[in-house]
C-alpha cells in the first residue's frame, strides 16, 4: 500500500485503555460532588443517576455525539432535582475532565507516534472528549477532529471528511487507524480511506463490516508495516 501521506488515528482504546480512565474520572467527580454539593450525591444513588442519563439521551438524541454535553446535562438535572441549582456544573465537570485526560499510554505509543510523525501528517479523530495537549501528545499531531465539533460521530462520513481537511491530503493518500471495527474501519472505508485495525486483544472481526486493509496488534506493528509498504 503505497502513496500514504497522512494518518488519522483514533484515541480511546487505540492509544490508551479508556475503561480505567473513566472509572478514575467518575470517582473524582463523585468526590468533588461529595465535597462541594453533598446534597446532589446524597439524593442520587447510582441507579437514579443511570435513569437520569437515559432521560437525557432520550431527550437529546441529536446531541449524542457530544459526550461533554450529555454528562453536563445529567449534572444539571441532578442539581436541580436536589434543590441546589446548576451553577456548580462547570467546576464539577472540570474535576472529571482533569482525570479523563490523565491517561496511561500503551507502552509503544510514544515511540511509534514520534516515528510516524516524521514521515506522515498525523491527525487525531475521536468520538470522545480527550484533549491532546492535556494528554501530552499534541506535539506529534497536526490537528484533532472531535465529534462534538463536527456535529456527528464516527462512523459518519462527516468525521472523516473533516479529518481529510485537517490532514491536507486526499482520501486515497490517507490511512485511518483505530480499534473499533464499525466506527473506525468500516466508517473509514465507506469514506474512501484505507484503514488498519488495531486489534490488541485478538478479537474476531465482524463479517458484515468492511474489512480492514491490514490488522496490527499495536502501533509498533503499524510503524513496521508502513515501513515495509514504503520499501515495496
């Protein structure tokens, strides 16, 4: 596969494991609420919070691409229900956001991003709300395309179209890399990009989705694969 000039890269579960990050962020949020607006925590056991989240998703189906909005709207409704209003929401979310961007990169990521960025234009493409500067990897990326800014989430073509603009190259010269078969591989292929599936856990690939151009276990394998393609 020759002619690649830009690589668009997913973030969550491609560059780091997102599950422990969200657990820590939610714990930090609960602690902040307990310290600052205990009425909100005291009146909202986990099952009630889950119910409010379902209500928010149902009421704002057009905003599902914006996870920050969804979380803040849940907090707003919790505050109003507890009788304390919603002036606290921005500060509460900030406590969550700090931990949400405190990630542990997979071992090979730093070296691989440094290597890839010397040869390709790198653009982050995410449905989440991580921030490259806070994570500490912005120096290797030409830009970041986030669903909340585009107004649609992967696998919608708008995300990949925005990524192509950020990368400055055509779809034919752009490779998308990510862990999610539908959001990353299938979405990229439908938008005309080449794709590589990052399969860290040896999972099976869904037969009903567009197949990736290649599969790697991590970014180090991706770097080696691209070096091989360059020599071919």
